[in-house]
């Protein structure tokens, strides 16, 4: 007889399945054990056995309990000679999907372990917990000469399963090559499964020993609950990846590089299942008779106790309170996107489906994909009518080849920085409206109150056609319309830090500071939330779609829970601050209000109250209407005056082409050119190139010729300047003077040195006053630009090359700011001389001395204090008018009065909101106490037919 052909592992699997399915496979010989070591331990044998093996009796060799099964021996004459075609099983291809069918069983076992009478396995002779035996990952034995490394298996440690009363099972099933992952390494052990007639399934026996099986069929690997819990907590706090953690376990087992069994894929699967089970357990799904499949969308999310949730933490009469109190039950949500949480093209939803089917924070993937297929081609983003925001530009430029998800979008609680249920999802290519609309509408379907304040950095654009888009979604896809179906009243605002990047109109219409009934909400919570999760992006970008969503869901849940733990201290701090600031700002407003004319106060009060009731009204009391001062506007005004004088008296013409106002204006322009030339000359270093030096010299020569031509005309209007120049030549010894240092002797420089017509002094004063305003405008602009560049650098720039380039650009803007500050200080000194000559002093209260501490932004990025605590620098309070005429002064006072009133009102609202939120927190937890108490009093059936209470 010819020897049989050598079979592969898959052939043994097929034969094994055939034998088990025969009637002989159900014969159980009592008081015997089976040695079930797989023929090839290098293969992942635990994933190669069919589901039919789970807990089934196995035919054994009656001669020896430690021999191989005779029908698994390839040299046995009774084996099938021809190779059997390998049949791929479901467990082999999709072990995670196979596990999902037993989720309820696993969940009930976790709950069983929390009950009484479930002590861990102990040694029968000494009563020691088996986990103490694996406390030391490295064991040694004395061979008579030295200690040699060994393991627990060689030392004779055996884990017996199935009998919790400590009784030794008379009918065991032995697994000698069982690998256990613990917090200190990988351990090879011998496991005795119970094989009695009342046998529990193998995974269940492991779970009751607090060992988490890697597969649901014939498991040969398990992880202790301790290592799974340790990795989960460690990943929450340090964002360590599973690969790094597993490699640490390997090195703790053997740091000399010895070959160990690879259980990394099993560890990935176990930690993912563990995350899912813990989420279900904490959400009370194990206490529901409908099982896990009856879980409602978003039911496993950790809710914000301080947000208004009808039926949970709101009073029964909340819907019928007076109109002036409805705002206390407003929900504040913030929308934002994060492009660091991208996902590369790894796996697919078919190969890696998620376990959380919309149970927590991520939207349900199947419906989301259908929605995108329907509306992504037809919903186009609007053309911006505001500034060119990054969020609008990113709608089409991010993403690209090799990236399946360019980032993540979300809608979250804007006051307490907590993720809302079913409010997070993937972005395919940029921050498109169609994606953000889905997340927002999905969030609004989670039992919101009647009033909602929506914060989004591009709210001025996104909200314009939101109602029309929602009607389209409802008509073509059957989705609910939050405006029609839920009758929600919404107010759209822009986060405080982002608002400064908008045009002036948006800065008033979408401001949290001016909008009533929002307290001290800043709308920036999404940004703070991203900062805490960005560190995990390096791990999640390489995951499959389902694994990534499940992992992020777990991290978002932990983030919410940790936020809740900070509520006592956070609300105490906020309440103390709000009470203090309310007293300060209310008192300041009352003092300001009392100092103003009563009729003006009554007029402004009616104006601001009308705007608060109808914010879409055309007139906004916070917005300036008096025309802004510019140097060109003053020059035009002076030119018109010159033209009028020429018409009245033709004999007053001294120079046909250059009137006095143009002469002074040109002199000030030459002064600016000299200032720029000095800056360029300081920039030349010892290693400057010949080309750089030649350009500076050429610019100096051109400026010198312009100055000579201008001085020739200056002598015609002010002959006394000749005396001053001759004196300079005599004192300087006729030495060469650099072009940038040539004194121009404008009227301000001639005062006290030579006679000068006050007409020229007045012209320069008016031009200098406008020049000071323009310089302050450039200073403010540079501050804003620098803040925006810092923000963009922190969010978008990665790598040394890009950081170097960004730092260079920021340095350029900072130098521009420094030069602008120096220029303003020079102008103010000049204005002081001119004002003394003209007896004008009122301007000093408007154009104040510019100190270093005044050169700060109006946002939290430039000032460490919050909006309500800090006093805004006077450069941001400067009115656009010249402050000299009555209309300009009145408007400046009106705007400042409106802002002072708004600050007082916002702090008063904050106190009321905090009081209501603290009441809601107590009501929320009282509701949870009743809910869990009712669950404790109910009886639920287990999967195995038993019941638990």
C-alpha cells in the first residue's frame, strides 16, 4: 500500500470536522482526558476550527490520554489517503463577525462576575490566586549548577476550569500550549477544561476565570482582564498604540530577542471586543431583555448631565414657562472638523465592519454612505460672502490619493465640551456642507429642547441655506427636518476666537458677546476637545474603518466621563468667577450709564432692545456708521479747501502745481520712505550679497533726488528753512549726510526754531491725526494676522521644513508690528508739538500713549485672561470717527455703552445659566439612580437559560 500523501493543516481541519459530525463523535468516555495539541503550533490554530467544535465532545485515543488523536495522524493507515479539498470556514475568514453572534453571552458573563460568589480561581492546596503565579514574568529553576530560565508550564502550573467550588474535574480536556497575556508578559500554561456532561462552552469557562478568550471556538489564547483593562486605561491617558503595548509585553517576557508565539492579531481582536463589551455594560445593555441587538441609536453614549435633556433633567413644566425664561433651557452646540484624524486606505467596511452600529458617537455607517451617495454630487458649497476662511477652502483641497477619510466632523456640547450621541462622522474630502449637515441633523434628532444655539466657525456661510438643504434631505431621503418636524428655534453664532477673522459685519451679527441669552459661552469647546484626541491620530489612521470608529468611540466616551468628573471643581470655579465679575461689570455699567445724558440712554436702550428681539434687522447699535478716518480722505478734504481758496483769491497762488496741503503730504511721504530705507539698511548684514547692497543704494539715490526736488518747492513756501539748513551744514562741518537722515523740516520740526505759518501747522496736524489712525489700524491688522498665523501653524504645519517657513513668515509680520508701533509713537510726539502750537488737546484722550502692554489682541490667544476678565486694550476701542465732531463722539459713546451693557448682561445670564445647569446635573443623576435601581429589581434571562437579578 502506497504511503498517504502529506496533508496540509487545512486537510486536518476538514477531517476533524467530518469525524466530529459523525455519530461516533458524540460518544463520551468518562474519566478520561484528551491531549489536544495542534499538529502545527506555528499556525493560528485557534482560528482554523469550525464552530461545530465549540464545546462538543471529542473522540479520543483510549490507550493514552497524552497521545495525539489517531485520526489526526497523517501516517495512520486509517486516514484518508487522498487529500481532501480544504473548505474555508466563517471563523477562519471573519473571527470578529463570528464573535458578534455571542456578544450577549460575553456581556452576561461580565455581569455575572460582578455578582456575589464569583471569586477568582485558587490553588486547591494553598488557596493562592492563580494570578499571583504570573506576577513574575521570568521564572528560573535550579539544575544543580545554575538557574536556568523556564516557564510556568514547565514548573507544573495548571489552570483548572469549569468547577468554581474548587473541586477537581474528573473528566478534563487538556490544552498544553495555552498562551495567556498578562500585564507583565506572555505566559505559556496548561489549561484543563471541564468536559463533564454539564459542560460550559470553552469561552465561558475562560471568562468565569477572568480570562478573555481570543476566539469563540477552541481558544488557545486568552488575555487576563487585568491586561485588557490596563491597556485601555493606558491608551486613554497616553494614547499608546496596541502595537507598542504588545511589544512591551514581549520584551517583559524575554528581552533577549527569543522567538515567542505571535499573539498580536489576537490581542488586537481581544482589546476591540473588550472595549465594545465595556461600553455595552456601562450603558446597561446587559440588563435589557431584548439583548444587544435592541440597542437604540446613541444609547451607549455618555451624556452631558448639564445639558437640557427633556424627560431626564428638565422640570415637567419646562415647555410652558414664560417667554422670558425659555432661554434657560437652551441647548448650545458647536460644530467643527479635524483633519488630523484622517484614515488611510486600509481595509474596507466589508472586511472590517464596526461593532458599534451607531450605538455611541459615530453615526451609523450604512445610512451615512447611502446619504452621501444621494446628495454628495448635488449639494454644492456656497460661494463665500465673508473672508476666505480655511474651512471653506478645505472643502475641496484636503484629502487625496491613499486617503479614505480626510478627517472627522462633529457636533458637540458647546458649553461643557462633551461629545453628543450620533454626532460624529468621517469627512471624505474636506469640510463639505453635506457631511456637516448630516452630523448636525443627526445630533438634533437626539431629543433636543426647543431652543438651540449653534456655534460654527463659518456659521455666517453655512447657515444661509441650511433650511433649504434640510427640506431637500427630508423630501428625497426621508430624513427628519429639524425646523419642521421638531419645530426648533435656532440662533447661529461664530466662536469668539474665530470671529475676528470675519468681516466687520459678521463680527457684530454673529458675536457671542453681543447676543442675548448666551451667558459667557465662547463656542470654542470643539477646539479644546480636538487637542485631547489628536495624539491618537497616528494609530487610528492606519486602522480599518470599523476598528477606527470603535476605537474613537471608546476614547470619546472616556473623554466625556473624565469631563463629568471635573464638574464639581469646574462649576465651583465658574460660579465664583461669575458672581465676582457680575458685581464688577454691573457696577461699571451703572456708573457709565449714570454719567450719560438721560435722553441718549433711553434712545440707545430702545435701539439695542429692538436689535436683540430682531437681530436680522438692518440697523445694529454695535456697529459704527460714521465714516472711517484715512489719510487719503484728509488729503482730499485739504485739496478741496485749497481749490476753494484759489477760486476766492487767485493772488494767493504761490506754486501753480503744488498747493500747501500737497507739499506737506509729500513731505510726510518722503519721511515714510526714509523710515523704510533705514529699516532696509539695518537689515544688511556683514554677509549681504552685492546685489542686495546695490538695490539699497539705488533706492537711496532715487529717494535723494525726490528730496532735492521737494526741498526746492519747500523754500518757496517757507523761506526760513534755508536758515535751518545752513546752520546744520555749519554745525556738521559739511559732512555727508545719509539720505535716510536728511532733515526735511516739516512744520512740526520748525516750531521753536524758525517762523512758520500756522496754516501749515494746521495742515500737518490734520494729516498726522489721520496718519496716526491709519497706523493704529495697521497695528491691529498685524496683531490679528500674527494670531491667525500662529493658529494655522499649530493646526496645519508639520515637519521641520514647514515649521521653518512658517516661523520666517511670522517673524516678518512681527517686525511689521514692531515698526508700526515705533511709527505711531513718533507720530504722537509730533502731534503733541503741533497740538501745543494750535491749542488743541482733546485728541490726546483718543490717541493715547501706546505702551507695550497695549499691543495685545482682543482674543484669548493674545491675552491670557478671558473676555469677561480682561480689559480690552484701548487700541481696539478706538472709534472710526475722528472724535472731534459731535456725531462721532456720540456714536463712540453709544457703541461703548452698548458693549458695557452687553458685558453686564452676559455675566448676569452666566450666573443664571450656571445655577440652572447645576440643578440639571443633580436631576440627571437622580434620574440615573432611579433607572439603575429599577434595573437591579428586575430579573433578566441569560443566554444559557438561567436568570439573574
